[in-house]
């Protein structure tokens, strides 16, 4: 597993993931979430990408 060059990044990414999961109605636990369906995991990842794209677009204005 790769080391984070910025240790705080891991916590920030986990908070971001939890926020995105809440927005799409997926209940994540701290730690292992291997019991999620592919659809649930994809929904969380998709929501994260949407939020990143929106933030980037807003920063370009």
C-alpha cells in the first residue's frame, strides 16, 4: 500500500467519502465495507467524482 505524502489527506478523503455516501443513501462503516454491493460502491464513487468535477468547474470561473 502506498504511503500518503500528506497524512491529513487520508482523513480528508475519508470524510469526503462518508459525505458522498450519505448523499446517495449508502450507510458506510468506519473501516472495512466489503459487504457493499457493486451498485452501492459505484454510487459512492460516482457521487465523489460529480462533486470533484463541480468543485473544479466552480474554481475555473
